[in-house]
C-alpha cells in the first residue's frame, strides 16, 4: 500500500477506505502452525523442481502454446 509508513503502520488510518476497515487477519497463515510442503528460496530451486516434475523434451517450451488469433472484422 502506498500509505504504509516506514514503521509498517497505516499513514491514513483515520480516513482509510472501507476495504481496509473490513480486512481481518483472523485467518492469517502467519499466526498458525501451518507448514509448507515445499519451500523454495531461489529461482534455481523452482527451476530444478519444475524440471524434475515435468521434464521437457528437446526444443520444447515450458509455456503452453499460444491460442489462435481472433479473426479481424472488416
């Protein structure tokens, strides 16, 4: 948020929008003992995992194919 101050407090607390007033941290994952199944610290670790789970053939892209273009109306 652009109104978040350096001390991590709201800079417009008294006049904050309704969405901020309605927000709650009741179900925040940081206040739970939840544990990740996998935890990646670097992009290289994500790449290695992706290669192990879904290896690509030679010349294949990791992206899906582009959809066909829509016809142009005249």
